[in-house]
């Protein structure tokens, strides 16, 4: 998997202070997308074990407390990204107590493959659906167009 950006401190892509990873690869290629540079799977730079380890370290940092991890792109659920994303979210849930995971995808929840659905077992919030420029609304929170749905999958106890 390749990625374009990793922000160790982010207050824009999800609630609270977070770590945010923007991956490469998107089949949806929505008109009006603000992240067109991430569409190609071959764009960006390789996601390495060192980057994964840094994300875990940042989430565990006691000096800058993060609420969780945000995964966007591109599309984290692009079929070629799923194995790496699944490994990452499993590790976050194992090693980073009380951190939530938000994931944005152009796929609709009811159209996900069994492999893509495995990722949902480890994330807390899924924002699904393609960005539709005609339904864009800057007043929406955590989504760009009104057709996109926020699914709260797992609540913290």
C-alpha cells in the first residue's frame, strides 16, 4: 500500500486530536474530489513497518493525547489496500487502549466484500458513499455531501 500524507497531530479529520493517514488508490474518482492526487495506487510513497510503528507510537504518546486514528485517501477500502489497513486497525485496537478509528470510503456499507467487511470489525465509525458534487454541503460535519452516511459501528464502553 502507498500513502500520501500522515499527520501525527490533526484536529480536522474527525473528533478531537487525532492521527490521520491518507492512502493512495481510489476507483471512485468522484467529480469535485479535493484529493485527486491520491487516486492512483502507484502514487504517494510506500507504507512501511516504520510508518506503522510511528502511528502506534503517536497514538500512545502521553504528551499529546490523541482520541484516535482517521483513515482516508484515496480509499482505505480499495481492494489492494485492505490487507495493510486490516493489519493496521487490528494493531491499533490491540496496542492503543481507548483509541477510536474513523474510516472514509467511497464504497457503500451494503456493497462491501467479505474482505472489506473484516476491517469494519475493528473500526468505530465508517463514513461511506461517494462524494457527489451536486449534494455537497460545507455545513455537514465529517462528510462532504449529503448522500454520505456516518455509521457508528462500535461504541466505547
